[in-house]
């Protein structure tokens, strides 16, 4: 009796580089409109992470 082992399928990217750029633009728009909001630092961090993800 032989047991066949199958490797898991390769993961596919959910978002494209263009998607990251669009999301980054949307976050930037939000940041400009809500500069005084205390949560804006969290969005700023997201903006920078999206930029580094788009460069990959």
C-alpha cells in the first residue's frame, strides 16, 4: 500500500501592488482630512506599511 502525500497549493496573492498603492492613497486622503484625530498615528503607520508592501 502506498500513501500519496500532496503538498499544499501555493498561496496566491490576494492584493496586487496596484491595490496597495490605491489603499495607500485612500489612507493618505483620510490622514489629511483627520490630522487632529488621535487615531491618525495608527493610520500613519498603516500608510507607511502599505508603501513598503507595494515596493516588494
